[in-house]
C-alpha cells in the first residue's frame, strides 16, 4: 500500500515531464498512423515537443481514427499536441479533428488559410475547426514559413499552390528527371479549371533533424511536382519520403521521386486507395531506394505490385488476394474501402541527428536500421 502511494505521488511529475524515459533515446520519432487511406503522422522530438500532421477521417470513422492517433500519443507519453498541421481540408486529413480535440489539448493550429472547396460534408467539421483554432494559437503557413519546433528545421515548401522558388540549402542542381515529364489531368473540377481543389493547397513540409531529412507534400499533385522540381531540384535529396497522396499515381512522378533520392519511402495508403501499379513502379525504381514500407496491403496493387509482407503494417487477414491488381473505382464513384475496424498498426521511424534511422513495423515488430553515411 505504501509503495502504491509512493508511486501515485510521482504521477504528477510524470505528467509534467511527458515520457522522460522514452525521450532519453534522443531520437526524433515519427508514427505513421493507419487511418485507412487518410493521413495522420505524429512527430515527437527528443525533448518531447510534438507535431501532429493531419487527424484522420470524419463521421463514423472519427472515433476509430482518434483512438488510433491516441494510441501513438500514449506510446510517446504525450499530454498535449504542441502543433497540429492540417495539410488541407479534405475529410481524410481533417475529419477526425473535432473528435481528437475532445481527447487531448491542441496548442497550435497550422493550416493554409481559407478552404477553397466547401462541401456539405466538410463545412460542419471546419466550423468546429475554426472554433477550436480561435481558442488556441492559429498560424497560417505560407511558403517559406518555418514552423518553430526545437531541434528541427521545419520549412513549408508549398502552400496554396505557391511552390518554393529558392532552393533549400545545398539544393538547386539541374534535375535530369524532368525530361519526359507529361502533365496529367489531375483533379478536374466540374465546370472549373484543373487543379483548383484543396489537394493543390496542401501545406507541404521539408524537415531536417541534424543530417536527417524528410519530405511530406501531402496531396500536392503531379503537375505541381514539376513546378517545384524542374528545371532545378529545389529540394535536394532526402532520407525519408512520406509518399504523396497515399501512393496514388496522380502524384509521385519521376521528376519528384527520382530526384529526391529517398533511402526509404513510407506509403500511408488504404486497402483500396493508393499503391496502384503505376505509382509502385515509380516508387520502387527510385535510384537510391532501399525499402518501401506500406501502411496497408494494397488491393489496387495485388500480389504483383507490392513489397513483402514484412514491410506492411496492416494486411488483409484471411482474404484471397489475386495476383493482378484490382481495378480502381471509376472517377467520381469511389469504391467503399473494406475498412478494418479491429487492431491497426503504425509504422514508426526513429531518427538520429547523424542521419541514421530505424523503421519499425508495429504489427510484426520487424525493424530495420539505415545507418548514417551509406
Ligand atoms: Zn488524401
């Protein structure tokens, strides 16, 4: 009993200094959370400062996705989210926010400014977003903005479609992968111009932690990639590329993926969203790639266009998976994803300032270290 009381008396201390034990490792940790083809990433610095990038899906899926984000929050020992970046206002990136905000305090809301694509589905979510942001710190990110996170250099390389014009330090060489780039008809808006959706507004981040470099462009589209990357590569090379747009071929051109030369890519896809053959071929052909990790087995890739299961966090239990990819749903008629509502697993990255990092599959515990300097 006395021991239990003694333990209790230490609890406030643990709350005041979140995860002192886990943070002793001095790594930057990134949890790529499974939100069934949406996005949520929890970044935690060695000092315990946190950045959540997107907050999963809306509606019936919001409780599920908030549970999954909170599992990562708990694993990291956090008691608040210091910075929330909402990359854009699509339901799979911001939908879970109102539910999540009932679970944990969020100190700063970062976004690209006004929504360009109002819909009856998203408008109520954004009304709640605005009320929450009004009670906290609210930052509108512009291209070139630095998000102040101790220990990281977090730069916004695109927002509202305004791509970075000045190369990042050390970048700016001619990009040989621009040759042969062909524009795609991405995001035709009925009656409007191409490329004027929320995807193109995405708040895109380049982050360095010592020598470790990461790029996440959210749902930045294929045609914008050439604006950012051609004729000169303004980004340079990165260690980790968090794949654009859930691994769909409406982003992820060679002009981007080959030029940034990631050692590792992580694809936050869903069972029926992302991982199509065209995107898999580009990602797996990137010249310095060591491994592609997937949040889900991709039915749109089939057994043919996939990585070994050891690199996949969530698999299709008991399903018979054909070798050939499933055809994607026709435009405008998205197939309902077979959503698994049971246990879900993350992929966790732990990086060091020397540039080395370890990736761990939350399902099977498999981890692989990518050493600095190779
Ligand atoms: Zn998306």
